[in-house]
């Protein structure tokens, strides 16, 4: 499935946000508790609808039921400015009873209608049975290229032609990573 660049980027951020909320520093599963806390903070979070929709959309995690997946597939191919109105998705998406009061609060916001459509798209992508929220065939190919580059880099070898698709050899990435860590205050492994 291909997604628009808008949904591709947001889906990764949404996944990361849910991952962050999932466990505490001791590795305990605290997702349910943290989502409940976020839902209670909706009054504050509403301010972030336009700038960081993925951080607000988590309040609707597991709050949608998708009756027409093909409509959602089409929705996630749209650019941010081309998204359909939330009301137009009534036959494709329903809210769980606990999520309805939250949606009414969100819909009071100037960007609330847009946000509800975005939140539904993000949750749809997150719940897809594919390996990741975004399973774009191009990104799958790139992921396997990256894995191959990492294997070569770990073994001290470069790709057979010396370059990967993005113009950097595996060792160059390793060095760039080392440089970044050094900038963050870590010692080099040299």
C-alpha cells in the first residue's frame, strides 16, 4: 500500500509516540494508564492539533472501527490539504462509545474536523496487519537495502559497487553515526 508523504511521516511519528507511551523505565506495560492520562489532558492537548497531530491522535488509540478499509486506503493517499471532511467518513468509520465525547471536544476546535480525519487515518495505518504502520513498497525496498548496508558495514565491507542507493557506503554511515554520538558527548570507539 502506498501512502501520501503526509501520512507516511505522521504514521512513523504516531508509532513512535505509542511506543514511548507503552512502557516505563522498568519495562512495565503502562500504555493503558498513560493513554487514560492523555485523555484527561485533552483540554491542553487540543492546542497541538495542527502542529503535532500525532501527539494528540493517541487519545483515540483503539477508538475507531473501520467498516470500509478501501475508503481508508484512499484517505491515506491524500495530502494534508486534500483530506475529506470528518462527517463524510461516517459510513466508513465509527467511534467506540468511549471516544465519542472526546471527538465532540475536538470538533469544537477550528482544525477539529481535519484532525479527526487525520487521527482516523493514523489509527488505520497503525492497525494494519502489515509489518509497520506504513508499508509502502518503495520503503520496503529501501528497508531491505538499509539492512544489507548495515550487514556490510558491520562486516567491514561495502556494497559490491562501493555505494548504496543513497550514495553513501556502509562505513560512511557508521562514521556519521560515530560523529553524531561524539557531538552528543559520547566517547568514540576508536
